[in-house]
C-alpha cells in the first residue's frame, strides 16, 4: 500500500486489520494490540511530520505557515491534546512557537526600520531647523551690528553738528572782538548808538537753530570766568587791597552789576532793533523772531563800554565795597567787560540765563552754592557771596560760591558802620573822581 510516499509493509497492513474483540480476547491481549496500533500510528505520524518538514522547507523559511495554523494545529488540539507521544506535541508546538517568534521578529524588524526612517527624517528636519536658526541668528547679529554702527554714525553727526555750532558761535565772538578792537572811542560809540541801526542781512531762524550751541558755549564761558578770569582779577585787586574778604566782595559785586547793566542794555538794544525792523518787516517769520535773529547776528553792535562805565559807577556808590579814595575799580575793567559780553549774549537765549539774587545773612542753600574752603560748615547763614549761581527758569544750572561763618555777618556790619562814619559813599565817590587813576599815578593797571 502506497499513500503519499509512505510504504507500509505487509505485516503492518495485516496488523492494522487485527480485530479487537473485548469478549474473546483477554484484557492484556486487547491492550497489547492497542499499544501495537499506537506504535504503528506513531511511526506513520513520524514519517508524515518528516515529510511535512521537508515539504515546508521546499517553499522557503515562512512558507506553509498559514496551512499549518489553519488545518494542522486545530486537528492536533482537538484529537491529540492528551497524546502520550511528547515528541509529536513538542514538534508541533515548536513549529508554532518558531513561526510566531519569527513573525514577531519580522514585525519588530519592520517597526524598527520605520522608527529608524522616522528618526533619520526627524534628524534631517532638526538639522534644517538648526541651520535656519543659525542663519536667523547671524542675520540678527548682523542687523544689530549695522544698527550699532548707524547709532554711532548718528552720534558722531550730532557731535559734529554741535562742534560746528560752537565753532560758529566762537567765530562770531572773535569777529565781534575784532570789530570792537577796530571801533572808535567810547564817545563816538555812544554817539553811534543813538543813530539808526544798520540794516544788515541775516539768515532767518539763526537764533533758534543755534540756541543749543550758544547755550552750551555761554555756560562753559561763564565757568571759565569763574575758574580763570576771576583769579586774574583777584591778583590785580590784591595789589591795592589786603583784605581778601573785600576782594571777593568786589568781584561778586562786579558780576552782579555786570549782569544788571547788560540786561538793561539788551532791553534798550532790542527796543531799537524792533523799532527799526518793524517799519519794513514782511515775511513768514514773526517780527519777534526777526528781531532775535538780528541781535544774535549783530551782537558786535552792543555798546559794551557803556555797560562797563555803568558797572564802575554803580560799584563806586556801593557801601559794601567802599575802600580808600585812591583806589579805582577801573583796574578790573577787562574782567567787567567780559562779564558784560557774556551776560548780554545770555539774554539772547530762549529761555534767557540770569544769576541768582544773593543777600548777606540769607539761609545757605546747598542747591545754589558751594561752601568756600575757609567757611564754617556748621554755620547755616551766608556771611557773604564769592560768586553768583547761574539760573535758567529758576533752576540752578551752575552753582555759585558762598562763605558761611558764625558771627561774621555782625562783624562785617560793624566794620561797615565804622567806614560809613569816617567817609560817606558820596564823598568817597567824589574823591575817586578827582584822584588820578592807578595808571596815571604809576600804579600797575591791567
């Protein structure tokens, strides 16, 4: 008998036909025959599984798995779940487990490949994002560098503009000085001041366009007078006066009187200019702007010598700085002249600059004044002033200097009373006017 490649011997075929008779045969005979049948069928099954393995190997590593799962495994589970042949069960289970494990490994391989592909794609996207970020950061840094350079250029341009404006203002001051050095005597200047003003051409809007630069220049010049010109005036005065307090009082009074005289001269000069320009004024600018532009452009027309004479006249009748009849305040006329020029120019600013009002015995203000080195720092009242504070709209922009001492105010008043008893201010003024000047008497003169 030949079936699917399996050849059965005649004895095996005969044995398969042996009847099992429970009534005739004994129990042992029937059991022996059953065992023989099981042994023969196990041999057949072994050959069948061998053929099954060889057949499945011909189709490849994973061929025939579905057939075994759908047909063989259910049949084995239904009929041979309690079979004593462990080798057959183990062989089928091993095949099942191998197929499941290989399928699981295959799925894991596919999943791993997909994850690797996703990871590679993510890394590429990340690289692109990083490159984009680097490019954006580089562009931002480049833009910031360009902005810094642009800001530096703008600052340099503003500084150059300010320097140009200051140089322009200095040029105007030098030109005015040259014009004054070539001007005639004070008498001729006074006679010229009463004549109509010359109508010179002037650039429109000059007062406003140069206001900031002129402001900076005049404030700096005021500081230079305090730190340099003032000491030159002190040295001249010490040739005639031994009292240092009196010297400082004279210089302070000269500064105050110079501002008063310059402001009065500015008001008169402005009235004359307005009167002259109002006759034929026409144009987009207001009359006030035109007047200011004219004054800024032609400050050399200011009769500074008349202001100097007015300052010296006021100082001669000031009882606080009365001195010997032989002394003449004209020895510091150059100092007074420079103060008058600066004070006059400060009136052309918008807003104008002025000095703070000071009075002996007033409460010392830290915001207005510095204390002198010889001051009593515990004293609360001002004994006398050394230099005035510069103000702009009641705001201090340059501090002055004052002396604070306990009891110094009362001692100065007693000295003033003794001087007033001996020589009256009027007689002292008459004596000065009649006495020769220091230059004529052989005394040094600045």
